[in-house]
C-alpha cells in the first residue's frame, strides 16, 4: 500500500466532446491535434515527434479511463487533480471528469480533486495563432455572483462524492491564479469574504470545513492592487494569511525556478527553492514532482525553455529527493497530509507527462512504482 497521496494533474483537453474546443482544435479530437503536428525542429533537447503508447484516445470515454485508472494506481499514482475551467458563464472541458473518470466503474480506486484553472484563455491552445498571446478569448476572472454559483455547483456535484480528496475530512479545492481570484472580487478584503462564504457553504453541506489550496508562485508581490488595498505590495506569505489559505503547492517547477536546462540541475534548484519557501510561510507546502518542460509543441517558432535529460532514471532520483523532503516535513509537522503533486499525468504539449510514449515506454510510471510502492513496503 502506498502511504503517500501521489496526485497527478489532468489536462482535460484530449477529447472532442466539448464543442467549444473546435475553435482551438478544429479537427475534433482535442489537443491531440497539436501533438500530432509536432515534428523534430532540431533544437537541442527536442524529444519530438513522440507518440502515445495508448494511442490518441478520447479521455472522456469511461472505458479509456478505466484502463488509465488501473495503470495509475498500479504504479503509485492514487489521486487525479482535474484542471477545471469556467468561461463565458459556464463550465469548460468538464467532459473528461464527468463522462470519463466519474463514469468509470473502477473510480473508487482513485480519489480526485479540482484545481480551478482560472487563468485567461488566450491563443496558447491554438498553434495557428499562438504567436499572439496578448489576445484574451475568455477572461478567467468572474464576478462574485458567478463565484458563488461555482461554489454551490462544486459542493453539490463533486465534494459530496465519496472519492473526493480530503485533508482532515475537509474537501481540498485548489486555485491556480491568485491574482484573477482577487480580481473576481475587486479587493483582497472582498475576496476574503467570498472565500469565507465558500467555507460556510461547505460546512452547511455537512463537512467540517474547506481546505483551500493555492498554487504558489515564487517571489510574487501584489503591487498591482489598488493603492487603498490593505495588501498592496505584500508578500505571498502575507496574502496567504490574510485570505485564510490552508496550504500551497506547485503546479510545476516553473512556478519556483527557471525551468530550463539539465533535469538534474533544475531538480537541485527546485529542492533549494521549496526549502526556502517552506521556511518563509506558516502553512504547509506540498511539494511537486515535474517530469519535464518543453512547450514548443504549441508554437510554430522555437520558444526558449527546454528541460533536457529528463530520463526515467533522473526522474526516479528526483522522486527519491522529493519523497525525502516530504518525509522530513511530515515528521516535523510542516506537512499535515502525505501529499505530493505531480505535473502531470498527460501534459503532452508541455512535455511533462507520465502516460507512456514511444521513447521511454512505461519508464516514468515504473520509476514512480519503484519509489512509492516497492521501496516503502520493503
């Protein structure tokens, strides 16, 4: 049995079942269209073209997800974190969660929780136009009224499921973009009140409380806030305390360090960074394991920032180092749950995925199995 909760992010774009995705991927099978278009551009560290061992499957199909759940849990991955979107006053890309995972007959083997990916939608997802990232197609900030609607819907549809992930009995809800969360309310004081309403709603639904988790962005200060906002120019640690955040984690290592170069070097840099972060905040920091980084798949021209030599062997070594950090943090009480997040299960267009490909096969999954299943039971 795995004593750790290994929680891999799911990018739910590998389906054509959401009609609005056609503006980005008109061929009708989601971002697999972009993956299939990538050839060898010849830059150092290019791992493309790559093909998924399982094929260009529809991840909103329950039978596909039944297979993926079995593969995940048998290699130590026992939680999925679904990127969840709300654009234009309605959900976006819910199909993989609602029709795939939640209808899978074996989903009781896997817990899940939501990360509200409340960033702006730009042309990043459209390779034809990705040179222009300044145009906002949909704004990730909403209104306080819509936020309340999102809270009600989330509690009713997801928190109440038996396999929703909880810490100390409290459903965990992650927010990706703290700035857009504050913009939703117009001020940090109004944001704090909105989050308190979310907590009350969660308690009224029968839970002991809400575990609010933020994605941590290193060296971030809130200088953009209005001059009369009490938290203008404050640090992350001060914002977390003011808003009542329960914990933070990384979406990937790029939130903390320059995610470029040799994988062993960026592992060193990330470990150093999270130790400093842990010392600077009063709430738990749950560490992350990132498989790599290269999002040239989404661009016509070369974009700097490529992690090289992220072999299964080097990823396995990183797993051991992050596990050692987590072991020490649990022992000292700095972490309250045995949680490690992973980027990711299927971020093919960022070249950071656990799903098997034709380069390393099941190598990454086997590395996780050795560290988080085999070695902990020896």
